C-alpha cells in the first residue's frame, strides 16, 4: 500500500505535483471521506453542505488540488455524512483508486467511520491513501493528539489498522505542547516519530518512508535525533 501524509491540503502545489505525479495519475478515481467536521461547525445538513457540497469552501479546495494531476471533477466522489449510508459508502470506497481523508477532528472522524460500519472496507482498500492532518493521523492503528486550541488534553486514540511502528506530529512548528506530546509518545512506545510542518509531507511506498520538503524525523527508537 502507498500512503501520503500531510498537514495541509497542499497536493496541488507545483513541488508536490512534481514529487507525487507518479502516484496520482489522470485515470484514477478519488473518494473523499467527508467525516472530519467539528460538531461546533456543523450542526445540520445545511451547514455541512456549505462546506462539502459543490460550491462549498472545502469542496472547492479539495477538488482543485487534484486537477493539476490531470483528474477531472467528475472523477472525484464524496461520502456525504447526511446522504450516504453503509451500502453507498462501501460502494464508493470500492470504486476508488485513491481514498482521501480531510483534516479536522480525528477522533470524531473515527467515531463516524465506526457509526457507518465502514472501517473494514476502508482498511481493505488496495490503492492509495492520502490524508491531511486528522486524515493522516487516523491512518495509524494508534495515534496521539497533542494539546492545541481544539483539544485541551493530550490523548491516545485508535485509528485504522493501516500504519504502525512509528508516529507523526502534524502541523509541527516546535511548540512546547507538541514537544511534550512527542516525548510522551516516545516514552510510551519507543518508536520513530516524524514531524510534518504545514509545507511538508511523508510518502510511504511499500514500507519505505520518504520525507518531502520540511518533514523530518524527531525521534528514533533510541531517543531524540
């Protein structure tokens, strides 16, 4: 399997296109799992559609970033939280060459995945996984959430059984809370930890980890690098 882990939706940046064009190809179909919204931002289907329906801010941003790879808007499907069900969601997952997990709330995204009963279908996908921020985090069997403005407490969470053996810190900008969180993770698991600043990315291709732009390793199994 191949994974692209991001902190921001920067797939459409020219440098990213150049690095990833061999993985994202014009004939492929994309399914976007639009489950990562915070409950304070979306309290109804109407509010959801202002973000994820055609013309919505998130819709336009996510569609636009795939266009430089030669994909058309018609090749991009959405799993709509209010309109889809387990059967339709699983069919869209099966039809996809690429699964894209947006940023937002990782724990709420996992809660909705379980609610829909689509975790097994997501884990069975044999194509490319792409995730931004929360969407990168949930690809790990176990992940952590460092303290920030949305999450007042550090926590360990369970994600999809896709990646394990190392951890990531998204939106890395050297804050004390991030450093504290990574230290806790290393003490608990003694595993490699990689930081992904907003302009960085990690490509995992058949188990090989490739750091793109500002992404870098902070800890190895022996301690801080």
